[in-house]
């Protein structure tokens, strides 16, 4: 893997992870929850609150950056390799979701993380 391919891959994983974490933070931010029993008005208020949430915009910016890096990455590697190498973000997001949002990592999810890591290692070695 060339240095350019590595940095495009790393940037893609970085911005995808930042985007996912930012969207989660925006979705659960205090004051951004739809009020129970308010029907459509609560949903409109929820979305208006999200639009004013800086972490939502961080997530959108991160996804745009990830998209551009992903396109550049795919110009240099075959799609079959790129998709597998790109899947490392699943591992990173699950671990950081545990650290920042206290989400559970069940034994089955840990096995999944191990299998993804193994697959990425195999593809990276080829």
C-alpha cells in the first residue's frame, strides 16, 4: 500500500468516525428529543433543534470530507479491496461508541470486531 493510499484510507476512516459520533451526539443532545404526545409538532421541533446543533453540522462536514477522500481512494485501489479496508471504521466506531456513549459491546459484537479485523488484515497483506 502506497503512502498516498494509506493517508486517503486513514482520512476516510477518521472522517467517517467523526461523522458517526457527531450524528449520535446531535441525536441525543439535551433538548433535541421529541416531546412525547406532541405529534407532528414535537417532530418539527426536534428537527429544528437538530438544525441548530453544531455537532450535526460537524457530522455533515465530516461526511462531505469522507465522500471526497473515498472517491480519491477508490481511484487508486480496486473496489473489492477498498470496501474491505474501509470496513475498519466499523471497529473504530463500535469501540468509540462504547467509550463516549456507553453502548454495550456484547460477546457477539466482540467476535464480529475480531472477524472484521482479521478480514482487513488479510486484505491488507495481499
